[in-house]
C-alpha cells in the first residue's frame, strides 16, 4: 500500500535529481564560455531518466524480494541508484555549431536556452511533487477537519 503512495514520488524525485545535475552541467558550460579548449558537456535527459527509473524496484535480497522496513514498504535508497552505486548520466560532448580559434565549443545562445528550459522544467517537477504530497495529505485527513 505504501509503495503505491510513494511510487510517483520516487519517479519525480529521480527526475528532480537529474534536472539538478543537468543544471549543474549547463552552468559549468556557461561559466567556461571563455576558457580556451573547453568542450561543452550535456546529457540526454529523457534517456538518463529512462535508465535511472528502469529499476525502481531497487535491490533484491537472496529470495528475490525487495528489502522492506517493518511496515512492509520498500526501503528507499539514495536517489538515482543503479546496482548499489549512485547513478551517473552518460555525459556527451557538444558538437560546435561553428569553429572557434580557441577550440571552445560553448554556444552561449544554446546554453542559455537550455538553462532556461531546464529551470522551468525543474520548477514544474517541484510543483508535481508538491501537488502529489498535498493530494496524499488531503486523502489522509478525516472528514471532520
């Protein structure tokens, strides 16, 4: 029962962690826009989320069952875990839109647009989590309150 309540939150929490990680990469690219030889890095969010959530069941014990707490709910591990280790998205290097004498591949227009887009989606994920928690709290309230 508890797993059904936390399932949507686990997905959104992993999405939020990946959004934060992507924002960190984009901010690093923007900060290094004038660094000679710097190669811009990013990752495909959709693929990273698919890979991170592929095993939402988490680790299994010797009997093949997911470990649980005394209430029977699955034990929550660190966010973005994969096979007992922290999940790291596959980071790719950006291809430059035009050549540059200092070999820097940061395209500021692309990075700013990606940064703003990711920030809006980060905020939306926070709102989804907030709405899910609010819905669960409303469902737990008695009719007399």
